[in-house]
C-alpha cells in the first residue's frame, strides 16, 4: 500500500513539474493550404505547438485550447475551433470553408497552462467556384437549400459504412458513383462512437476519425451530402431489444455513468460538450456534411426505457442547443424514435430543426394480415402509402418545419424485398411523401444486397427528374393542396409559385381518372403530367382555373405502332400559373397615338 502511495506521489510530482515548467505556447511549423481556395471548399491550417509533448490529453480544450478568428471580406467574423490531429506525430489543425469571394484574414489563439499566444494576422484568397455550400433550412421553413441559395431536395437512403478504420469502411467510391448516376444526392450513416475502449473517454480514435475524413471527401467530390448519425441507439443500450442492439459494453461512458443515467449525467455531458466541439472543429467545414442526426431511435436506449424519457428529450435539446450555438455553418439537426405506430416523438419534433418520423409498417400500422389479397378490404399497397401520408400530414400540420422519414422500409413491410410488390411499395413511398410535404425521400434502410435490386434503381432517377423542376426553397405560402379523384387517392402541395401532386389507385390504372384541384387562384395554368414509372413528362397543356377549381384527366395510354404505353396505377403532375401579360404604361400609349397622327 505504502509503495503504491509513493508511486502516486512521484507521478503527481512529475506531472506538477511538467505543468509548472510549461512555457508560454507558441505556434511552430505553420502551413496553410491552399493560399487560394474556391468558395465552400476546404481551407486548412496545420501547425505544431512547442508544448505539445507536455499535454496529458491533447484533445481536451481545458488543457490546450485553440480558437481562430476568421474575418470575411464583408467584415463578418467567424470563430473556428482547432483540433488535435494525430498522424504519426504531434499536429494540430484548423479547417474552414469560406462563403465570400475576396481576401480573408485570420489569427490563431492558443491557450494552455503556460499562458496565451496570438499569431500574426494571415491572409488567403477565396474565389468563385461551382460548389453550392452546406445544406440549411430554407426561408420558407418547410424545405432545404444550399447556403448559396440553390435548391436541395434529398434523394437517397441509409448507406452504413461501419467506420472500422482508415480505408476499411463499407462505402465504396464505385458504389457512390452508381448512386450518383441514379440521381442520389445524399446518404445517411451512423458512426461508431469516436471514444472507444481503446482510445479512452475524452480521446478520439484517429482511425475512425480518419475514415470519416475519407467519407466526407468522397462525398464532396461527388456533390453528395451526409446525414451523420452521431448516437446510434445500440451504443446507449445495455438491455433494450437484445442482440446487436446492445453495444453499451463498447461505450467508454460506462466508466462514469450507467446506461439508464446517460441522458441526465452532468459528468457525461461535460465530456459530450468536448466531443461535439471536436466534431464541429474537424468536420463542420465540409459542404458534404448535411444533417446532424443527433439520436437514432432514442426509445431503444436504457436512458429512455428504464431511465426518464423526459430527461432524454431534455438531453436532445441540450445537444441541439450546443450545436446551434457553436456550429458556425448552422447544419440542421434531427433525431428519431423508432418506427412503430405509437412511437410519435412530439417533444423531439418540437426541438430539432427537422421533424423526422420513422415508419416501420409491421410495427402496428395498418397492414394486411390475412394472406388473402383478393378478399382483403384494402390493397396492401394502399395501406402502405396511406401510412406515410397520415404520418407526414400530422408532422406538417403540427410543427411548422421540414418533414422527413428518418428511417423506414427494410423488411418491416407486407412485401418482402425479393417480391415484385416491394418495388411498387417503395415507388409509392417516394411519391406520397413528396406530395405530402417531405423535404427528402424516405431514409430507406439500407443499401445492401438485400434491397439493392429492388430499391436502388430507376425509381430514384425518376423522382429526381421530377423534383429538379420544383424550386422548393423559393416556394411561398406553402400548404397542402386540396386534390381529389373519384377513385383512389390524391395528394398535393400548393404555393404561390406552383402546385404539384400525385394521384394513385392500386386497384386500377389512373387513365381517364377525373382529378380536381380546388381552393386555388383563378387564372390560366400550365399543366404538366408526369409518368412516374417511365420518368418523364408525357403531356403539357394550358388549363384554366374557374371558381377556384381545375379539373383534368390523365390521358389514356394505348398500344401505338406495336408499342405498349401503359400509364400504370399512379401519376404525378405540376400546375404552374401563366404570368399575366405586362400592362402597357399609359404614357407609352399616348406616345403611340401621337405618332400615328
């Protein structure tokens, strides 16, 4: 015992000597790359610190704090934290993405036990580029856009990487190229916690961090974005759901709190603040970072089930508030409960920037359970799209923010992935969510051999061609449209600029169906009808709205020159107002008359 105490005293003495002997920090070997950078591209500063070998934990901002102040050509000031980056030697970095063209300046401040250091003022030049910038919530509060004002409607799915180490993830460049060729512009992925049993609490595994660097770079090169799930439910579960859903054993937070107390532990929160700061510092700059997906399936964690669900919501608000206060790029936030019909997370939808509802239809939603389709009162495909419509409409009317389905599909459905009906079900989910106000396609679980042949196909291309015609972020006075048919169902969204919608009848084709759009402004409109399976517009004509109503019918598609043109069981449409002719100024009229004389 005495020997252990003596060793402890020796260690404390050595540590005290190192700290008291620490000199004022200085920046060494500073390098910036590049000196000229395109808008929304990565500008990076690398450097060493003279006291680098003295830090017990170089990741801890209480021990070594780095903060840069970037000044834009307009005078706007950005506060950007630095971070520790281990790659075989002691090194720190700053990453930044400029949003204004012109000359930027910056200074770097370093604080440690030895004092404070402020660098000389450095400069770099930002020039125009084709980059669109990170995704943010649009001004209409219902959709998303890039920070340069370009529209963004997300078309994609979950594509999990595993983050097992640098260069060894499951996301492959060739697969991303294939997805991009189909029109995909986002993927969603959960990460292994950066704090591992190997790295220890408060230290971030550089293999995992390096892999996330790689993934974001791959997405940046392809103009795609990432919905980054920070906390996957299994890493906060010690007892809930069993099997692979339990991974608390791999979470070093178990050293300071129980799984059921994670959400309310003040000590756990102190470590999380440092974690989120590191995540912002290392990856916040990236235009490929789309959404902070804070928590996936919060009800699958012990802190919810055996702890306190209200504390879980309070924790979600703390994380959201921290990101809003400290992320200079203002990436939107979201989070979910699981996909059962009773898992509607009212508190979460109030908190996050995006209201994300998971839907797994076999978990309590209306679904055919008879196995006798011919005698079923409702077609399984009809049940399916109505489930999405009902939930999305509830979110739309309840929260005044963008709506998404944050996880859905897989095999929690009437049709299994190998069945033809599965493709039709997925097709319908894409279109009904668009027509009920979603800002992105449903986050289908997940890119793999199980679903690729059935999901990753022409359907994504088809909906991308349609959504590219809609200026989502510029729509004003957006609300659900009143669309009706004599048979089947119809859904739509209206705005001052455009009306779009989807009609469907899973028991018959929609050719010749009478479609009525009402409660809209009188006047002339251009009607464009879209074949959702073929992926192209098939008819365009001028129609007139009288007494607030437009009525039209999809054309019959018949065999023509031996080619079968079958419209199918659904169709999409766009109605765009025809601008009224500009009035001729009175003064101009009088001038013409005088000249005629």
